[in-house]
């Protein structure tokens, strides 16, 4: 038996489409920024003052490529949508300087952080981690990635979500408490970032529940749009 053999089949890599490119983006890790819009922090009952950012993770295989339905998850009756601007990194490191952080960005996308809010509330009450509320199957639909070489590094732009044709979330990237370069720099103090890492940057106010049969349309103006049906 060779040293490279595995005792079980290797997991399938998670690959995201890139708009206008034949090649795919391989995902390594998925990081998420919590309460990064002041109005959403208030909405969730927290002080929006500029405290140090906090992070949690989803699994790479939680990502759901555009065009696929979101299956309503088990063990919850209160699943919420949260539209987010998504970063895809082409390089990384540790203790990255803020002024060098944008050099790490390959491109941008729009995504949804689906959250089992009832399970999250129970975890918060008990002082437990959030994984069961955040890192469940198909919990992060994401659009194709748009290379930064094509769209630059936007610091402003409308971020929005419609539920069944009615506007639910309506904010702007300039409302982020921690901006993209700062997010990358702060995250790199805690983890060694690497090519293939994906970062979900937080959501504006207006989050709400979905039910089977709902349709979500969302986007970040100047970057991408995404449509998802709840199955």
C-alpha cells in the first residue's frame, strides 16, 4: 500500500463557479463575521458600538451553489435569512496588515447565512457554541464569484433581499462596522488565512423567517444577485 492511499474515499472538494471563467474556485474554510451592521446589532438586542469583531465558522460543504433549492432543515421551526457580501481569498497569512489586506482578495459574491434562530437562541441562553444553528447542510447559498479584477474592491453599494417579491433587507456596504480590509486583518490575528478561504461579512437589519415554498431574491449592487427557493 502506498503512503498516499486513504482508508476511505477522499471527500469531494467544494468548488464554486467563477463568473466568466472556465476554472472553479476551491473552498478551504468559511468564516463569518457576527453583528457587523449597527442596525442588525440593535435588531438582535446588542450594543452596536465598535467593539472588536467576533467570528464563527460554517463548513465548506455548507455552501450551496446558485441554482439549487434550499431544503428547510430539521429540528427547527424558525429559520432566518441573512443576506451578506462574500469574499473569496487568493492568498492569506497571519497578522496581515490592513493596508495589504485587499491584495488577498480574489473576488466577491453575494450569499445567504441561513440560521436556525430557535436553536441559536437556546445556545445563547445556555452559553453554548452556535454550530448547530449556523453550520448545517446547505445553510450558505452563494452566487458565482466575480473576480476583483473585474469589479474592483467596492466600499459602498446597496445590499438587499426580497422575500416573495417584498423588500425585507435594504442596506449599504458602507454601513459595515468593520470594513473588508479590517475584517481580513483582524481574522488573520486569530487564524492563518490561506487561498480558498471564504468570508461572509455580516448582514444589515431586516432578517426574518422563511417557510417552505418561499422565494428569495437578493444581491449586492455592482457585484452579483442570487435567487433561492425554500424546499
